[in-house]
């Protein structure tokens, strides 16, 4: 009996004396002493190994030091269609992560499906917006509301093999794309183009005077099948047929990186990841082996802009905390940390603060942004890219003439531009 009374007293003491505690029913809220709560936000990203190391070892700990009530759970993903479909499905059922760093070309599609949280209502939005690069900030703009913040940008440049240039008695790369083609043909060198999709070929199309759409992205007919684009594609096709452009443009199975490093390919175009995967002596060798320059831009901007934007997903349990985190990631401090990996800041103050050692591989990428273009911020961009790639393959396989292939592609793209999901 006495033992029962002791047990009852203990239960009463636990019930009254420990009133600050409760059963945790929400896994995103961790109860701590004195009724204060730590909120957990989930952040999905597709950073590389080195970028992930900096995120997890430097950025997240520093953020949590500055904002101790917020804990960040980072989840690394692979950037592909499966990830996009997973995010769409989870956000549609209100089960998505709180924040995501996603490819800029995905933003308009997610926006059109109503899966992103508008950012304008959050504190300090206008001051943050004004500090970020305008052309990529506008990718998330719809009817006066912004739905994303640019985290980082990238572009592609022309990368030449130094020994092959020296063999042709040149110490600097050719000043135009046509000059590069002429050099390759005369010396039986080759050019490496990684595929026939928009990301791979539009820099060449633009450099040669072609276009995909009009300036307002409302019409492709007359542009994709206009005289400038027809000439550009005919030129690329001719070079492919004679072997000056590597077969990998059609097969997609070549390794242009190894080709340039090994002295088998005169020129290719690629982003800073060509170098960022190396370190130490391997990086030094890659830099010494190559000469880097912005894509020739005789006919206007020719370097294509890529990058990732930060979004808050529909269904976020902690949107205010997610905003604090994504806002913080666009600040100068965080941007300069990630710039160590070759990512170019979207924050203009951080961008202007960048410093490079002489011979740095990053400098030409920064210069190229002055002559770069953004892929059209269209909800149907994935479908447009698929149409473009399919007809380019038909052309290079010899199934369709250049004029017929581009005309058919332009007509299909017109339908995607004027449809309800434009």
C-alpha cells in the first residue's frame, strides 16, 4: 500500500513539476526548456560534394549560431526529372520540403502549378530583391509577385587546348567562332559540342546569329526558322558531316573534357565545373593545359546563363523560418563562402567583392556574364527543349532538311508559347 502511495505521489509530481514539457506531436517542433521551441526546416539541394561540404560544415552551423531557434535539415538530391516530379507530387499533397534550391528553368513551371510561396509579403523582401541580379530575379516574377530568390548563377565559356593553339602558332584563342572553325578545319582539329539540346547548342546558334524566339518569347516561327538560325544550323551540320565537330554532338557519349585535356579536341564549351572537380596538382594541370575565353559574341550575347534559385514550397510547415534561411543564403557572407567552389554570386555586392588570383579559371566566366543571355522563363520550357532537341536530332541524323526541321520545330514551339500553360 505504501508503495502505491509513493508511486501516486511521484506521478503527481511529474504531472505538475514538469509542466514545461509535453508530448511532441509535431516532428518539426522540438520542445526545449521554458516553453521555447526549436523549429526544424528541411532544405533540399543538389550541391556537388565540395559545395555540400561547405554548406554542411560552414553555412548551416553559422546560420544556426545566428538563429539558434531554427535548425536546418539538409537533404542532398540528384538534379534530374525524377527529382522534379517528386517535388511536384509532394508539394501538390502539401508534403514537400520547406525550401529548395532548384534549377532556374524549373521555377516558371512550379510557379504555374501554384507550388511556390510568394515572397513579397515577407519582411525585408524589397531590400533583398534590390541586391540580387535582376535578370535571374525576374525568372520568378509573375503578375507582380516574386516566387524565388537567385542563389547563384553560372555560364559556359570556350575552353581551348593550349598545345593545339601553339601548334597552330597562336598564343591566344581565335576572336570569333568562325575563326575557330576555320582553324580546326585547316589543322584537322575537332570541336566538342556536348549534345543537341538547347543548353548545348544555343550558345553556338546565338554566336552564329540565330535565335529561338522573339524578344518577348511569344513566337518562334520566323526566328527559329529564320535566315540567321538556318545559316547557323547549316554551318554546324556541315562541320559535323565533315568530322570537324565531334560525333558526340549526336551520340552524347563522348568525353570532351578528356578530349581537350588530352590534346585531341581544340575547343569545347563548358561551365566552371570543368575545373571545380579538380584540386591541387590536377587543377593546376587542367589550368595549364587550357586557355579560357568567353564564347565569341560577334552577333550579340552568346554565353548561356544557368544557375539555381531558392524557393519556399507550398505546404511548408515553417514558411517564416524558411524565409529567414533563404534570405540569409543570399547574403554577402554566405555567397562568398560558396564562391570558393566556383559558383558565381547572385548578390551584386558579393559579386563585386570577388577577387581572383592571376590565372584563375573563374575570371573568364565572370567576364562572360556581360555577354550572356537567359533561357526564356517559360512554364513550358521543358517541353520546348524536348521539341527543339527532337528536331535537331532529326536534322543531324539526315531525316529532315535544316529548313524543314526548324520550321516544324518552330510551329510546335509556337503552340507551347501561346497555350494556356505558356
